[in-house]
C-alpha cells in the first residue's frame, strides 16, 4: 500500500510540473494560468467560448472592446471568454488587492472547422487549407481542376454568407488550356420588284400634268404613286410614253441579291480565365456637347467579337460560357444630325448577330450554339382609290412594291484541350507569300511571284502532296 501511495504521489507531482500549452488556435477550449502577471495570446472563433483557469480569486474584469468579446465570471477562479464578432481586444483580470492576475490578447475570427470538414468530405483527394481572416476566410492549396476550386469557393461562400469574404488562393495543378474554334456562317437572299405607272409629262426637269380637252371641259392629270416599302425606286431607269394627248412614265424594276458571311474567330485561354477577341473597328457616336459647344463622341466597337470562359471538368469535358457577336455598319437605322451651318452628320446603324450561352462539351466535340432562319415578305400597293381597282386600266393609277428576304444563320463551336508545340511546327499566313517584282508587275500584270516550268504540262495523273496557293 505504501508503494502504491508513493507512485500515485509521484505521478501527481509530475503532472503538475508539465508546461501549460498556450492557446493560439480555435481547437483549444481551456487555458490554465499558473502565476501572476502572465500575458497570453488567444485566438477564438466567433460564437465560440473558452474557459480560463486562474491562480487567484478574480474580482475585476476589464474588456477593452466588448463588441468583440465578452468575459463572464462563473466562480472565483474560473472565467468564461466568449467571442462575439471578428476583431481584436484585450482582457485584464484583477484580484481583490487590485493586482493584475493576467492579460489576454484575444483575436476573434471565424471558426473554419465546419468549412474544412465539408470541403474534405466533398473532395477527399484535394489538399485545401482554410485559414480565418477576421470575418472571412482564405483558401490555400492545390486542386486538380478549376471545377474543384470553384466547388471549394462555393462551399466557403455558403458558410460566410458573401463571396467577397472568400479569398481564393488555390492553385490548379497542370493549368489546362482550352482552344475554342467558332464558325459563324450566314447566307442572305433578297428579291425586290417594283412596277409603277405615273401619268404626266416627265420629259422636262419638272413633271407637268397632261391636259386633254373633252368638249367644253378640260381634263388635267398628274399622278405620283410612290414605292412605299423601299421609299424610292431601285434605280432611275424609266420608260416614257408620249402620244397624242397622253404622256406617262413606266418603272418596271427588279433586284436580286445574295450575301454570304463567314467568320472563324479562334481563341485560347487557361481554364477558369476569361478571354476576349475582336477583329473589326470602332465608329464615333456623338453623345453630348461640352461647355464650349463642341460635340463629344464615344467610339463603339463593331466587327467579329468573341469572349469565353472555359472550365475543364473531369473526363476531358469542358464547360464554356460563350459570348459571340458579328456586327457591321449599315445604312438601315442610320441617324442624320442636322448642323447649323449646313454640314450634316450621319451616324450609321449596326446590323448585329449576337449569341450568349453556356454549354458543356468534350474536347474536340462540336455543337450548333445558335441558329436563325428568318423569312420576310412585304407587298404594298399604292394608288388612287377606286381607279386603282379597275380591271386592266387600274394599273395606270397604282404602283406595286414587292420585297422578300431570307436569312439563314448558324454558329458552330468546337473546344479543344490545347498543348504547346515547337515553333518550327507553326506556319505563318504570309510565310509563302512573295510579292512580284516591278518588272513582273509592269510587263506581266502580276501581284505575286509565280513559280513553275514553262511548257506543256506532263500527261498522266499527279501523285504526291498538293498545295492550296493559287496564283
């Protein structure tokens, strides 16, 4: 029994002699102060508490910033410290003789235990550390893809409440690059037909009415039936018919047109980063006047534009947020600003084809991001009421304006996982372009040099590699 009592006494003395840990993190919930006058630095989570054990009876507790932390005395030698909000504060503890027992330098930060556990549960293979910074957090570590980084940011945002309180310092292993190829193909077909007959004498500079005497009455006629759809005739071509007592002008016009637009903007960006591309120009648009009366202009871009943000997912799949646009200057919708001195300023309109969406594709896969089939038909007839409805003769008192347009547009996108290549494997567009010499331009009317053997071409089929440069 004496031996057992002696061993228990030795273990008790050894345990009391062990050093006390200083609380620097949010994983400790108790702190013991063994002597007077100690200064301890503590870190506590918001809405978390810590027990402080004291060597003497405490009488007064002073908290420099009660909004950050609160101290509650439960017993003479035990104080509870509670974190209220993010920030720094000091807590001073005094005994009955006004002696300072201890000073606690307290930093209250957000508790990241729940965030760390949730991220580790969702992404077991990722090495992500969550560090508190006042009321926010910092995410550090290395992840496999931008999708994992975004998932970690989303989880932290759900805990802290606002995305601005989350600092993303994660690094993506490998840094995949995405090459995006966009093809914009458009075909427009237009057909216009105009037929109109105006009665009058149009041989002079000014149209004159046609006068015909019928008995004691004089009949005078002058008509001008406009083409209401186009606003004017397609051309100035006309056929004038002048007879005995009759004069008229006939306009029978037709116009057919086709427009083919093909744009292929290509752009490469790192996964998770945005990239933009614009091939075109800018045109001025007046917006206001300064104090001296001068017109202030702003420049608006036009041309072929492309903007996208790629995110590489698992299995070589790519998530794309794409914005593409093809715009050109046109006279439709143009605005003319009348000047005081007779100088007019015409601001052109913009014909725009724009698409914005988010898609997910495998590397090398293609999809039609957007498509448009637009068919328009307009047919107006303008003339004199009653007379324009007469059979056969009614054509003399009316004009017909017909317009039809068909547009077909398709936008194709193809993403690729891109890798760097050697410089010698790349070819510039102008690498094989050789301008012609002055003598070749002067005597042979050539713009580029032509190479080959003069004479009759050899018989038989050619076997080998063929180029695509045509002189």
